[in-house]
């Protein structure tokens, strides 16, 4: 696998960056804090999302921005992919959108942060944690594996080499075995329970009990049939007697019904005669009420303006009243509108007069304000002219400072000269830091060699001092210390000289800035003076104009008040006419009310005459109905006499006796039949229970047979799961031992390359991943006993060995991600850096397609095929990247060295 291109937008210090990466060794260099490591973090984040971050998603968005975007193009196993992640911050939340797609037509797509992360983990056969444990050595984590416990180291390497899957399979097989044991124990308990149930039922002799119950059931059934035959005979006797009693009862009921009908007809005739009398009295009362209404109509004719109470006269009078009312109302509405309009005009004119008087007062006040403003503008002109004179005197003093300064700079060039000195001071300080680090390492080597010389024998390897690699070259190291100290002192003096120059230029730059500020201020003040003079003149003109306007408004107000008085008089005349028309309209309403009263009384007379006619017709109808009732009454009396002669009391008494005897027998036989039915039900239930027990016994025997077969199968399955669990454990142990052997081989090959000419012979790695370093005399050492630089280099060797083993794979070669080293030289002196360069070249020889290193070390820069420079703009605090060819920059490759 290799990274092809990464593009960033608002990611940490990057505003907009686009970098293409090639095969071989790429070195990313730049000043500390410029954003070198952020490029690698962006690639890691593109692959694994939030799992690749030490902080939160908000931390990667550039300060002051609301969203960020990272795109990574990479090739893996011959297929090209592009992954894009977008983060947007709003309302205290982060919206994370992510997509992955193939770019070579293989039609692979994934949407969503989780789906992309799972796809990448499956594609590379490693999650984010495995990635940093294998391929990505992050800044400050170079000693991570050597400082880990053997157990942690074992789990890390097992996961990288896919052995964790075998442990997962072993655990699954163990869980399956335990599950089978639970089911098997449950089925064995059920088998014992079935054996007990079957034995208990066989002891009850169910077939003999069934024969006894069926024989007794037959006897009870015969007895029930005999009693039921006798009960049917008694029922026939009871029914015959009942028919006789029913016939006599029907005649008696008919007789009673006829007598009741006779009484009902007689009562109806009496009620109808009373209703006829009521109608006669009501007719008389209605005629009296008509006479009263006619008298009342005569009393209202004058009020209504009528000569006679005829329909034609009433209609004509109502039409006259409607016409008069319409004419009065039309004139009334006009007069009301006219009066209201005149009142409104008078009110509005009076308001306008008041408004003009008030506006005249406001304008006079504005004239006073204009006079005051003119005086204030004149005073401000005098103050501004005084300030301009003071600033010109200060500017002359500042120009004299440039003439007296030691630095040969003018006002326009002081800022550029200061920036140039600051850049040179930054380079000097960076050189001081490099010299301090190199001096510290050289002193440590001298101190270590002096201690060995003082001891006479190496305390670590036990060799004589003259044969110890740590004691050789002490004179050269001492000379190197002296040279470094001298160069460091000279460089610090250069820094002090630059500080003094920068301080002087800072003062001159401040003076130049103040001169610029004075020039701008004077120009602004002169413009302000001109503006204020013009403003004073405008305010004086405005004062005169406003006073003339106020006087004109007061004259207009007086004229408006006179017109308002005229309108008010006209409104009062119109109001008097409205009162006269309202009185005339009330007279029309009174006349109409009288006409309505006459109409209502005429209608009441017509209703009364209709009522008299209806009651007369009702009396005639009631007389006809009573004649029909008298005819039916005579027929009913004849039928009553016939029924009274047909009733036979002796036959009724004989039928009652026979019916009572039959009912008494039926009551007794019912009790006996109930007893026999209850016994038959008990026998049938008992037979059903015995048959159910026999069926249950057969089911239990079948279930027992099937369960026995199931127990045998579970015992076989339990043996198989136990064997599978042991097989996965043995396979994992075997593969781990193979990996230990292969890792020890690759580690020693790398170790030989790095320490081939040193005091160490080889490394051993046991089955628990415990590391031991052996000196050439066979003495074992724990890696923690190595010096800081040797320990860091040892860890890098271990990481590279694991990477090689992973690339070879469990079953042959497997694609691996780029080997990424972030500031691997932090703990290394110049000698160890040279060894690291050889290690990088060796990894290229082993077929690693892409190695990316973040460092500012010259030797590593010299080993680069591609050089990426990272710079940060101090003004915007934004980083940029620039790709360069190392050969074109004149940097020799490691092969040339």
C-alpha cells in the first residue's frame, strides 16, 4: 500500500494544502511548530476517523473556522481509492460526513464514518491501534513497545499477525462446549424424570381398571333407558289433561274478554258525549271573543289613519307610511352626514391652527439651536488648528531621531531591515539549539568514557577499557567538545549583537509608525477644519431661514381659526334640522304600529271563526262514532250469554287430578334420572382419565426413546467441541512459536545491520515475547540497560522487524501501509542517526515501497528521494507545504556517502 495524495482544508494549522506523495523515502522537514506532524495525522485521520485522534473532532478544525475537509488518495493491492472526511461545527455539535470510493472502475463505495473505518480495518487487516503499533511511529512513542509489559507486547503482536482471531475462535468453541454441557445436563435430568413417570403408571394396571368401568357404564345406561320410557308415558298423560284444561280456560278467558269489551264500549260512549258538550261550550266562548276584537279594531282606526278596517285600506295606508318613511330617512341621513362633516372640518381646522402655532415654536427653537451649533463649530475650528500645530512640532522631533540613529536606514526601510535582522536571529537561535544538543551528546560521551577509564574495566560488558567501544576516541570527543563550546559562544555573541540592533530598529520602527500616524491625523484634522467652517456658515443661514418660516406659520394659524368658527356655526344649523326629521320619523312609526295592531286583530277574528267551524265538525263526527259503538255493544252482550252456558266445571276438576298425578311422577323420575346421569358422567370421566393415562404412558415411552437418542448426540457433540477448543489453543501456540521464530530472525537481521560492529552479538525472543540483548562475551542485558540513544534505536529496529514480518504475512506476502516515522531522532546523537539512515535504506531493500519521515536532521534529509518543506506564516499562523527534489537541492544520497 502507498499514499498517493493528501489534500487539506482548514485542518489544524493548514488553511489549504495539497501534497502528492511518491514511492521511496519522503522526508518532511521544517521548523518546530510549523505543522509537519499534522500532515501525518491528517493521513491517519482520513483512514480511521475519530479513532486516530488523541483529542476530540473539534480539535482538528482550524481556529476561527467552522468546518474542515481531508481527502486521501491511496493504492492498495493494485486498487486505487479515495477517502474524504468533512467536519462541520454548529450549535455545539460536530457533523461528521465520510465517503470512500475506488477510482479505477472497481465500483467500491462506502458511506458513513463507521462503514469507512471498518472497510479500511478489513482492507489493511489492522485497526487504528494496530496501525500505530506497526507502521506509524508517532512523535514521542518510539519507546512504546520496549516499555510495554511482555503481556502487552504479546497481545499487540498477536493482533497484528491475526492470532487474536484464533483466540476468539477458541473462546467461541469454549462457549459452545459450556452451552452443550448445560443442555446435556438438562436432558439427562429429564430422562431420569421420564423413567420415574413411566414406572409409576405401569404399577396402576390401567387396562383391568378400564374393563371394570366400561361394564358398570353399560348397566347404568340400561337403567336410564327404562326410566326415560316411563317418563314419556307420564308426559303424554299430563299433556292430554292440559289440553282439556286449556280448552275450558280459553272459553273462560273469552267470556272475561267479552265482558271487559262491553264495559270499554259503554265508557267510550259516555266519554264521547262529554267531549261533544265541551265543543258546544267552546263555540259559544269563541263567538264572544270575536265581538271583543271587533270593538278594539274600531278604537285603533283613527290612530292608524284608516276610515274602515278593510284589507285594501290597510295595504294602501301601509304603502303611504313606507314612502314617507323612506323620504324622511333619506333627508335625515343627508343632514346627519352634513352636520358631522361640518363638525369634523371645524375640529380639523382648529387642530391645524394649533399645529402651526406649535410648529412655529419648534422652528424658533431650531433657529436657536442652529445659532448655538454655529458658535460650537467656530470654537472647534480653533481647537483643531492648535492640535495641527502641536503634531507638526512632534513630527519634526521624530525626523531628527532618524538623522541621529546609528543604523543607516530611512523611515520607509526600517521595517524591512528589522524583519531581516529578526530572520537572521531566528537562524542563529536555531543553530544555538543544534549546537547545545550536539554539545550535550558529546559531553555525555566524554563523561561515559572518563568513567570507564577511571574504572579500568567496562561495568556493562566486563571488557578491559582498551577494548571497550565506549572508551575509544575520547581525545577526539574532547576536541569536539571544545570546538562546539567555542562555536556556541561565538554564536551567542552574534545573537546578542543582533538583539541590540533589533532593539534600536524597534525604536525607529515605532517612530516611523508614529510619523505615519501623525501624517494621517494632520490630514484628517485639516479636512475636519474645512468641514467645520462650512458647517458654521450653514448653521447661520439655517437660523435666518427658520425665523422667517416661524413668523409665516403664526399668520397661517390665525386665518385657519377664523374658518373653523364659520364651520362650527353651519354644523349647529344642520343639527337642528336633524332633530326635526327624527320627530317626524317617530310619528310615522306610531302610525305604522296602529296599522299593524288592526291587521293582527283582523287575523285573530279569522282564526276564531276557523276554530268554531272545526269544533262544529268534531261534534258531528263524535255523534256518528257513538251510533256505531251502540251497535257493537248489542252484539257483545249476545256473545256473553252464549259463553256463560258452555262452561263444564266437572270436566275441569277431573283433568286437574290427572295432570297433578302425572306431574308428581315426573318429578320423582327426574330425580332418579339425574342421579343415574351423574353416575354415568362419573364413569365416562373415569374411563376418559384411564384412556388419557394410557395415551400419556405411550407418549412418555416415545419421548423417553427420542430423549435417549438426543442425550447420546449431545455427548458426542460435547466431545467434538472440547477437541475443537483444544485444537484452536494448540494452533495458536504453534503459530505464535512460528511467529516468535520469524520475528527473532528478522529482528536479528535488522539488529546485525544496526549493531554489527558494536559490543552486542544478538537478541533472543522467548515464547512470551520477552526480549534479551546479548553482548559479544555472552552476557545478557535487559533492553532497559541500554543508553537512551541505543534504546531508541533498538525500538526502531524492533518496529521495523515487526513491519517486515507483517509484510511477509502468515501465508505469504501481504500488502502493508507506508512505514511512517515521526521525529525518530529525538533521542539520537549523530552516530545513532547514521545507523538509523542505514536502517531506512535496509527497509527499502526489503521491499518497503514507501517510507515517510518527519525530521530536520541533515543526514535523514540527505537520504530522501523526495523532500517536503513545511513553513508557517507568522502573521496568519497558517502552514503551507512545498515538494522538492532532494537531488536538485544538492543533497547527496546515502549511497554516495
